[in-house]
C-alpha cells in the first residue's frame, strides 16, 4: 500500500486493515467516543487478521481523555497454575516451546477490551461487538497479511489438529478470496450478550477439553480468573515533549530509557549509518536493563515508576548483561481520536503469527504463545511462576507538546522500543511530519540475532542484514480541533474519518 493520511474534525481511526478502520469510524459517526471506536476496531481486527491479533491473545491500551489525563489498561493473560518450571523440565524441555500446548498464557484480550469499555466507553457493548460478528459470519476478502501468514506458518498450523480443521481447512489461500469464520462468529454472538463469555461459558469448557486432549495444562479455573485492570502509565519527557508509555509487564520502559539516552546525544543525519550505530549501542544497554529488571511488577526488585526515572537508569547501566531476547514476534497496533480530543493507542497480539498454532476448533480460538516471555532461569521478574504475567513486548506511545498530541505504535516484538525511538526522534529531532516519520526507512539492532536489520533507503553498511520491512506502524494526531490519521505503506490499511 501507499502511505496515507486523512483528516477530519469528527475523529479518525488508523489501523492495519481498512475495513476495521471504517468500522471504527462508523462508531465515531454514531456518537461513540475513542474507546467505543477502539473496541469495534479491535474486534474487527480479530476477524480480519486473526494471526496477529485474535481473541486468543492479549490487549493493551493507552487512553488520553479529552481533559488530558492518560490511563493504561492491561489485558494480559497469566501463566496457568499447572504451567510450572518443574512441568516444563519434566517433559525434557530446556525452555518453553515456541508453539504447542505449553506455550499459551490465558488469553487476556477480551478481558482487557471489556475492562477498557467498562471504564471509559459510552455506547452499548453489544452494538460494538455486532460489526465484527457480522464480518465473521457474512464474510470478508482475505487480507494479504493473513494470506501470507497461512503460507509462512503452514507447517506450524499443520501440527495441531484444531488448526488444521479450523484454520487451514476453513480459510482460503489466496488474498482477496471470500473468507468466513463461523466458529468465531458464534463466539462473538455469545460475547455480545456476555463480555466474559470466553472465560466462563461453553468456550471455556471447550478450551479446557481440547487442550487436555493434546497435552496442555490450561484449565477452566485459569480462564475464569482472567481479568483486565487499570494501572498508571509511565511518563517521561524528551526535548520538551511529554511522553507516556505502557508500564510493566510490558517493555514500555525500554522506549523511555532509549529516549533518555538519546537526549544526551547529538544525532547525525537521519538515514546515516552513524545514527544506527548510536541507536544500537544504546539499545544494548537499555535491553540489558529490561532483561534483568522488567517483568511481572509483583516480582520486580525496583518499582516500575522508579525504574522509569533517568537517575535510576544511569545507576543501573553497566551492572548487568542481557539475558538474550528470544526471537521477535508480530502484533497489530491501531489508534483512534474522537471529536472531543480523546485518544486511544491500542495494541493486540498472539506474539508470533498464529501464536502457539493451537486452535480450539469449535469456536476457532487460536491461542497465543506468550509463555515464551518467561524464562526458566530462577530469580528474575520474568521467571516462570504459576499465575505470573510474562514480560510483554507490546507497548505504545502517546506524546504531547502544547495543543499537539500524537498516538503511535507498530508491530515488531522486541524491536518495538527502537522503532518507537525512531518515530519520536524523526518528529522531534528531524522535524518530520507524522506521516513521514512512520513511513521513513528503518534500521534497528536485533537483540535475538545480535545483528543490524536495515530497510532499503537507509545507509546500510555491507555487514548489516537487509530486510523488506521492519514492523507496520499507524498513528493519529490531534492538533487543536483537527484529527489526523496515518497509516504505513508497509501494511494493508488506510485511515478512516468521521465527519
């Protein structure tokens, strides 16, 4: 797709899928606020791109109210009570597998979405679920991203009987072909009546029964305990801009750490290799702090808001080496701005494309593989413990200077903090508009491989690995009474507006 922008006084939605953006804009046109539109947009994304942001994953949201207060909603699942270090080691494994029945945490997505609506929404819940339910039952053109994922992850999906039946035999192969998800439509029909239907109705029983049949450990008791909650976002400043990020168990503090370190640097030309040299060097330090200190906040040795202070960062630098991040995942980010100036930065994910590749066939719920965010090493905030939240790669940014407010984010797993730092510095240091900032060439350090990834258009050194794309970004901007939505040429989406 080409990079795109749209503006309106009535509000805007920017997502990775145009149909989802239009559904969200329709909610704004009907009088809904940014959170109402976010719920409808998000649910539509679970239908259109289930490999990235399905109902078996997680959901996080930053919400800036029209009055200017910023809130964070955590829709993260936790380790099932029977998923213990001893259980994993007893099966002859040295780490939590990338796929299969041991890799999911409880799916926090619907719990987080419902908590967001209950806390800040204004419209009737069922009216926000209905568009996604109709999309799943009546059908939709298979998006290019979904078609690509079916090819790339076919072997993983083939290994699970439920995925073979409910994904590979159900969805077409070619992009643009008519697709339907009747099982998901049935689930959403129940969710219209009961937002927590997945956790305490027939779907919970079906999930428990199916997982038990393939060697899983998640049960109905785990699902029943899954709830979303509100927490205080992290806050910092960068060269006169206010910046909010998501707190632990997300890696949002790493974005703030990178910006704190970048603020001490004199940045070179925007697409020069020297800029990446600086970013990569600082990322190595910031990620070492993340891997040692960030995870479930109940087990962190430092208070999350204390960790987000520059003085704390400088004390910790150099004390620890990184534990080594696992391979990165994939995600979908969207943003909404309403007529009154309310803004949502929403992000949802299964972690890897198609997550665990485990699908409950009746309701077509493909589960995440977020248990990969745990380590079997003892004594860390991210150590595997029953009921613990994993270290999450999901995060997003809201930044503000005077009357200008921007919400932005991208897919990209462990690479996300560096992408956020690129976007922020593109806007603040290099004077780019938001559309150019999220569409500019990217280059980042990959902590999993220990190498630099570089897109065409950047000044790539010969030793760097050239890649087609690094993540897909979206953004919205409120400037006075005008709301603008922006999408990334790397994705398939377009922004939509409410008049």
